[in-house]
C-alpha cells in the first residue's frame, strides 16, 4: 500500500507469476465501476482508492474543502501531506480526517475482501507506507472483513497481518527472490 497497490502470492511454495508473468496486478482490479481514471487506462482501479498516494490525494482534497480541519494542524503545508496525515488528525478527534480514513478503509477492505473471496489465502500481509499504522489499521479493517468475507463463518479464516518489514517489505521480498533459504 504505497505509490500504488501491489500484490504477490506463493502457491505451493512458488511465486505465482501468471501465464504472461504479469499475474496478481491487484492494484488494477476495479472496485468502483467508471470511477477514477487510472494510469493503466481503466477506471475505478483498486490503487486509485486504496494506495498511500490515493489516501494523501483524498486528504489534500478534504483540506482544501475544510480549512477548519485539524488536518491543517497536523500538516500546515498541503504539499507535504502523506498517508499518515489523516490518521494523525483522526487520532486528535478531527471529524473530517475520520471521514477521509473511514472512506479509505471502506475501499481498502473492498479490494481485500475481493482477493480473500477469490483466493481464500491463509494470510494477507499488508506492507507499504500505510502499513506503518500497524494494529490501528488492522483494527479498522477487521470489522469490514468480518462482515464481507464469504467464509466469515468458517472455522479457519484468512488472517490479515502487517508485513514484518512494513514499507520495505516489497523491496526485501524482491531481493529475496531466488535466494536459497535452506
């Protein structure tokens, strides 16, 4: 959950790459039909709503619309807004920041539940800048996942966790491809 929304999966101990080595471009599943224009050419892609970039963009839009918001106290320079800004202002009790984060969580959970319902993985591991919110992020997501997961009544459920290396998870994972871990 960084500049975009990326994904990867291990199936039977192997990285899944798909038929043409472009498998699991999860950022480009559509979660809002005819929604925001994406760089890929489609509209409404997951990453246009659930990336750190999307959260920062939505935070800036809320700040422009609500000059009274505590978002301005957290980040007086709108050009320096990041994915953490809305979370920080929400923790201060700001209603506008809470709306921004709540909307973000709804979009993020929509995409995650789609992936869970398709793959029913053992674990979904969240990395990227937004994952720095750690347990707070998980606590916000879990009720949405619990409500919409097709297997919500199953004995075993998909666990959602924060990547051990959070924002560095993707680059460390890429570096580890092909490394023999025996």
